[in-house]
């Protein structure tokens, strides 16, 4: 797979940028991307100087659908990339007109694009759900926290023999022991803040909130306060690239919850105007730089000779920021981060595995964030936890071009106060078209994505759907 450049000048790997060396706990070279050479129209070449980093269950049956097939061939590497505050309307292959995302589009062209993937409306609820395969009504305990008793996909893949790495945004409390407890061997993370006083504390420095220029990152248990001109998202991408180079001889799992594209909306290293105050233009530049980092990871997999045996998945953690409106082939879409409407929950999902995924396939099946853990178990032959309810179901067959067992509905439990208060909690059950809230309001979201017109007169077939959704509510209440 060719890694495409920034959309301005074609295939990458032509012009080298100037670099500034920063030694940080024995880590690799960091780029000074705020060099004047980054202004204007750019092409990119990725250069990695890798140095060695020295680091110091309740599981049962394997996920069944394709486990035997996986064991019959080599276990695939897994790279799961999740952008921050990125709705589906920002990606070219989903009809975006304001943004150029050639690397993500290339993943979709070589694999499978899912049209109906839905996250939670906010970052912490989505992270708790994607990592554990469980709906929020079972394990969500508040903003910025993940119960240390939870079992994550890091745990299950490490148990299956995978080398594991997480880099990007954490925001779930804890310290290095917390990350090891959740199954991650290595980490390079922004936001280890202790949102709960009873949680482990990594004792972050005063500048812990800096995520872009001069970022403050937590790398394998040590704080790295980057100097001015060092871009946090790039540090995380380089950390992953180093991990891939060092771990390529055995199966590895990379979880990359990106720092981009969350506010503040500031110029990226590739922005034409490094002093821009234009929020929308800065957001456009951040989306395109996010895509560039995706391309960097893909290119590194290729250069290390492991791309053909790596399953790559890309998604977003929730909808786009409410201050951003985007033009698409189907009209204008307003970001609704924090909202249970489509604008807050409809996110991109593309998946590709060279030689295994059908190229350019588009799937209309429902996917929600509880489905990722079972899917990764299915892909690797890892064992699902059996001491707790796992709500998700695998979409790995669909990644391979098979029919699988598509979802008939998905469920959302979301606290009030944009995910911060139990008071005001709402729930919905939905499919591709119809959506029922727990207060009885029902919407045709295919034709009313903003949910401005609750249905009053229901056709007989919609009455049947509504009754089925009510049964789902009752079944979930009975097994909490």
C-alpha cells in the first residue's frame, strides 16, 4: 500500500525537514516541526532514528467465529487508531469536502468501510466501552476514570502472547502501574491527571495540560516535558514507530488513541500560517495532520516488513466539536460532540488487512464501541473474559468480506451534564434508521439526523420496531 502525502503534492517521501534532537529518557529523536521549513506547501518524508527502550485473569473460551482460521495462520499484528473528536463527516471517503485525508481514504480503498459505526457522545464513555466491550451502564463511573477491575483489550491480547503499546491520549486516571494493570507493556501518553482522589496519581508537572506545542507526556513511567517546537502528537507517532521497529518479530498490538483533533484549535506543524487564529482553518489543518500521522504508521509497518500481516482499524471517539460545521457531499453537518444525536455519535470506521480484506467494500451493518474487543479476540484467537457480561459482538467476519452475524440494534447509556452526572442519564436503542429513547421519543434518524421531529403517528412496521426496542431496554435492565 502506498502512503499518500498531504493531498497537495502526491506520494510522500520527497523533501526532508530539518530536525532538532531532544534526548528524553533515552527516547528517540524528536522533530522540530515549528521550523520555518514547514510553512507553505509541503511534502513529507518520515525519518526515524530508533534506539532501544529498556523496560524493566479471568479469561475463558476463545472468540469462536473465526478462531480456528486465525490459529491456522500466523496471528496478525493489530493497530487500532482512534482520533479524538472526529465525526465521520470529516473523512474524504465519507464524503467530506473541507478536508483532505488521503491516507485514511487509502485504508478504506484497500479494505472495508463501515457506514454505521456509532461511539458514545464523549471521550471517557467511549474509551471505557471500546476498551472493555461493555456498555456504560455496567462500568462507567464518571469522567476521566476507568475502574481498575475492568479487563481491557490490552489484557486479553497480552494474555494471548501479544506485545502491547498504547500512545496518545489517556485521560482515565492512574500511573505506570495502572497501565500495566490494563495490559500495556509500553506507553507514551498525554493526560494522566487524577480526576478522582482515590485513583493512583502520576504526580504530573504543572504543564500537564499541554498537548500540542511543548507537550507534557508520560513515557514509560517518566515525565517528558518537551521544549517549544516539539509537537506532542508527533512524539506519540514516533514512539509507536519505534515500538513497531523493535517488536516486529513477534505479534504486537498498538492502541493509538490520538491527541488530535481535540481543541484547542491551533496551527499544526504543516499549517501555512503558524500564527493563525482561524478556528475552522486550524481544525482543517489538524485533521489533515492527523491523517498524515496515520500515513506515518502505515509507512512504518510497510518499511518494517509487517504491513501484510497487520490488521489496521481507524475510528473516532465521538462526534466533532460543536463549533465546527463541515461541508459534505450530502450537505452541511454540524458537529455535536457531547450530544446523543448522530452528530455526536456517528464516527468513521475503516478496517484493512492486506490479502484478507476485500478492497473497497462498503458495509451497512451496525457497529458500536462494545464490538471492538470481541472483534480483536476473533482476529487473534484471544480469549474473551467469562466472569462478566461482554455486550459486544464481532465484526471480524465483515472485515474479511463475509456476512457474519450483523447487529439488529445498538444501545447507548449516557450520563447527564455531558457525561459527568448520573442525574439526567438517558438511553437509546437504535438501528440504521429508527431510534427510540427511554422516555418514549422515537425518531427517523435517516431523514431527521438532528432529531427535531419526534414521530407521533407510526406506521404498523414502525410500531413493531418500537416494541422490539422496548424489549431490548427491558432485557438490559434485567441483566445489569
